């Protein structure tokens, strides 16, 4: 079965102009989000994952700019759209929820009105009464207790989890084709995180929308996503189906990420393995693989030349010199694994 | 709410009492008195004067007598001007000061808030630079220098406005600009930084992600939030402007309250010093109180109970 992608991103480049120079936050990223599916974008802070999502909606602010590439929504090119055309897409066809529900809602406007504004913008013909009914329905949909009363509440009267529910209600008000969720559970307690993820999953089933889920938490990815793209230094290092990536990571960075997740069954004496070092300076990005300085398997070529992106299976690809036919097999985690399993 | 009001008004009265007490003590701590002068007055006359105005009473008794008058809004007779009371001074001076102040206040609000908004929205562009340059001039140059400059150009060189007096409406133009200059600059700066701060907030990004127009983002989501710090400083600013500026009133020969206040201090006119200070303090406290009530309306996070 061939899946039809709702969102196709090709060779996306995004930069920010700062007083120190051009920060090349995203340096040629390509991926698809398929209809009704969830793509997880994983990476540490500064890997370019949030910038990728803001580029899609053109919410980069005055200093940010998409410098090259193409973003197509249902076959329609977004990068050439005017501001006004883009506004019709935001909220209506692509909606977004953000990391911090404590600061993402306007403190001076009742929550019902903030959700209602989404409907007001995209469905001007809707009467005030209809809109109220619809907001009420949305509040019920995201399981906010006493919605009639809660509609009139202000953000400070809600807990973090409840506010994130309001954000979800707002995002889903116009039944968008694509929901971009930028670390929506990072600022929440673990128990609340789980509730929000379950809610998102059930709403996705109900409405059939696609989700682009940005996170640094591989555990969350395992729970929610169909496919994963691992980002580092403004590039997608590896992209694969969820099962494949957990069974057989094909990039040293993915390996590193997996080794740094705590495991319930693991020997208590065994320490978690953090990835040493810090992400590259994106004003002067390295000409080779951005992960090379932190990679335990780095070879000479890694710092000198950008690795090619190679298919490592029918539905997966990875960007690493270790996968090159000429790379030594000895001490090579990717080749050993490949041969071990094959 | 009722509990808040009772508590708050109680605190206002205590504050006012302390201000009155402090002024009274300081005033009497300075050597000399209202009847000390260059001309030698005979001891008998001096004693009679002191007796008449009860200056021979112990200080605590004088203070109690004063407070007794104050609670009946009687600020007492002037020690210097026969037959005049401090209430007369205030009722003569206040209308002039308040009218000038009210016009200045309107000017300040109409100028500073749009200036701050334009400056923030055109951050780093020439509009911003121009507004900020003007604001720096307004904050740094004293009002009497601005007033003198304005008179030189507009009254003396161009002849567009009267040099002094407020008999004609044109007479208000220069004093309003000179008096409001500082507040305009200060509030424009505050408005600018506050709006810039708000525009960088997450909820503005949320609003933009909804697809609403930038105009609506600013009007509906940013401005109300950005006005909160401006309203905070508005209380003292309003009190300041409405009670007048001695310097400006002097330069433009406007018979407001400021003249009476300064004269009373140089002449050691005890009751007038007390009366003016207490009146000004009461006005300031009331304005701050009103601003606090306004907060409630604009910011739902603030609840008084």
C-alpha cells in the first residue's frame, strides 16, 4: 500500500541572522508526514527540530528565513505563499501546540474566547451562539471538567495539564490536516504527560489527522509515533519506521540516544551513558558530519567530508560514513549489527 | 472586596497621618519661625503674635490642634497673609494647576503611548531611532530649559504663542509641552520596552499560529498586556501633573498652587506648608489607589480580598 503524504519537505534550509553572523539552524532537511500517521522528530536542544516546524508555518520572526527548499502541503507549495495565504493555512490546515502551556496562553483573555478566536478567524460566518456551542464541544472533547464554567476561566486558574488540553482544543478547533506538536509534554509532570499523549492518540484516531511530534524523549516517540527522524546539527541523521529504529539503530547518534535512556530492567550498577560533548556551533557548522567530534567511532573522513545519505533498508535511510562500502568492518557498530542479523 | 477597601483606606489614613507628623516635626526642627524677619520687632509684638497663633503652646498641643482642624478639612489660617486661609490658597490655585495638568495629561497619554507603540513595532528602524532620540532629549533636559527654548522660538522668534499667561487657549501650548516633556519621554520608553517584551512572549506566537492578522495580534493580544506596567506609573504621574509644577507655573506666570507652596516654604508659613504637603500627599495616595483599582479591570490575575 502506497501512502499519500500530507506534508512533503525537501531540502529545507533555514537561517537566522544575528549580530554574530548567520546561524544555519536547518541545513537541508527532507521528510514526509503521511496521512493519519505520526512522525516523530527527535534531537537534543539546538538540533533544529523546532526551527523545522516553525519554518513550515512561517513563524520564524523577523530574523529567521527559509533560504532554500520546498514545503508542500497536500501538493501545494507553502514557501512561495504570501503572508495572507499563509494565515489562511495556519490554524485551519496546520495547527501547532507548544512546549510550555504556562506561557503559551494569553493571561488576560478567558480560555473559551482564546479557543473561540480560532473559529472566529477561519469560520467568519459562524454565529456567536454556534461558536460558543462549538467551544463547549471542544472543551468536552479534550475532557476538561465543567466546560461551561471553565470556558470563562483565565489561564492562571488552570493547571499545566489543563492548559495543554486547552491548547489542544484550540489547535483542533478547525480540524486541521496536520498537527505540529512541539514538545507538548516536556513541561508537564510524568503522569500528566501520559494523559496528554493518550488524549492526542485518541483524538488522532477520531479525526484522522497527521501529527508531527517534536521531542527529545525517545520514550514518548515509542509510545506515539509511526516513524522517526533523528535530527542533529540541522540535519536528519537517520529516518526509519519506529520498530526498525528501536530494533536496529543505524547511526552512532541514535545509538547514543538509546544508551542514554534509563531502562527499568537494567542492572543498577550499570551507569547511564551520556553522549559527551556539546552540539556544534551553527554559525560555523563543521564541513563534515556534525556529530563527528562527539562520535566514538569517528574516522578521519568524518570531519572532512559530509557523509552521503544512504538507504539502509526499504523504508529507512541514514547519514554516516560507517555505512560506506569502504568503511572498515572491524569495530564498526553498524556493519557488525547488519551482518549479525542478516 | 469590601475588606480590601476598608483595609486600604485605613492604610491611606495612617500614611497621611505619618506624612503630616513628619512634615510638622521637620518644619519645627528648623530654627526660626514665621515671624522671624530682618526688621527688628519689639519683644511685646513678637509675644503677642506667637500668642495669637498659639506658637507658645507645647509642640504636641500645636500638632493636635492642627490635626483637629485637618479632620474637618480646615487647613487653618495663613500666618503670613492676613485674612487668608490655606483653603483659600488651594481653591484659588488648584483650578489653574488642575486645568493645566489635565490638558498636559491628555497630551502625555496621546503622545507617549502611540510613540512607544510605533517605536516597538519599528524596532531598529528610523521611526524607532527618532522616537528614542526625542525621548532621550525629553528625559535629560530639564523642563525650564525646554520652556525657555520653546518661548524663544515660538513666542519670541515666530510669535505664534503668547509669552506668558493662559488667558487665550494658545497660552496653554508651551506650558503643556514643557511640563509634559518628561512624562511623554518616560512613558514612551516604558511603553516601547514593555511592548517589545510582550511581542516576544509565547502567547503571541500562539496567537500568530492561529492565523489571525498581525493587527489583531497587536491590538487584541499584545497591547493590553503591554499597558500594565504603564498603568503602574500612571498614578504618580497623574498626581504630579494635576498638582502643577512650580517651575512651569512661574515661567509662564500661571497662578497655580506651585507658587503658594514655594512661597510658604521660604516664608516659613507653617500652616501653608502643612496644608500644601498634606493636600499633595492625599492626592498622590488617592491616585495610586485608583490605579490599583484599575488593575483589577485589566488584569484578571489580580484579585483584592
